[in-house]
C-alpha cells in the first residue's frame, strides 16, 4: 500500500511538471508571474508540498530575479522537513531583497520548525529591526521564548503583537497554546475561539496541535474544533 501511495505521488508530480512546463514553454516570459506563484501557494495551503516545490521551481527558473518563488519554495521545503534546502532558498531571496521583513520572519519560522531556536530569534529580531511595527515576528519570537522557559517574556511578546495587529489570528492561537500549557483551559479555549473566528484554519490546526493535548476531552474545546 505504501508503494502504491508513493507511486501516485510521483505521478501527480509528473503531471504538474508536464502541465506547467508546457504552459511556460507556450507562454514564455508573458506568463503571469502572479498566477504561477498563486498556484504554488495554493498547493502549500492544500498541504501538497511536493507539488508546490515543482511549481515554484518552475517559477524560479522563469523569474530568477523575483523573490516569491524562492520564498514560497522555502516554505514548502520547511513543511517537508528539508531545512537546509529551505534555508538556501531564503538566502537566495534575501540576496535579492536583504531588507524584506517578511523573508526574515519566514526564515525565523523555518528555524523554529527545525528546533534552531537561537537562529530563529536572530531572524525575528532582524525583521523587527527593519520594521518595529511588524506584528508577526513578535508573535513567533514569543512562542519560542515561552518554550525556552521564559513564559512571561513569551506572553509579553505575543501580547505586543496583538496590540500591533488585533486582527492577526496567530497571536490568539499562540495565546491559546500558552494558556493550555499553563493548565488554564478556559482561557485557552476563549483565545482559540477568537483565532477561529478570524480564520477557520486555526480550527484545523488545533485538532492536531500537541499543545492542546490536555483539552481534547473538554466539552468546550470539542464543540469548538470538533473531533480529531
């Protein structure tokens, strides 16, 4: 069964390669860059990370001086656990735009995913040095610091991100994880509810996130996110 699944994945990737290669050949440089990037990011959102890498490779080949292909390919590679390759893509993008705050923040997220917390924090600090009003890196750094044992600094940073952007669902999701880790189940559910109201993706993330393990039998949590 495992071999069969692998075969289907390979065939799917082959179809993506053939279709996009044909499209790029037919349209040459007139192919809209935004459409290619959007297809790649749509594949990432659908958790089709291998196919996303294929499409974004083609974007990089056709538009080597645009950061989007490198950036989003790095995201897909990170999701696949191919961290060294991801960091090389981030570096390539940063050569083009060294002061791009989103690139530094995203690279920090990639370091965080790999467990390289010190490098993650350095990347988040670089992003906020470029723009001190940018909420995302404060939020991500706060979650890192919380897991490193400095819970108060972690909470302070995430709340700072919330003040900078009250519509950013990620801050409420991280606050929910922090409260859950501290055994504050009611507050965790309330923060998670706010995150879910902002974006339904947090319902999906909460179903499998280990931070909510101690809430999985709680009625309020189950009514909010459903069964895993």
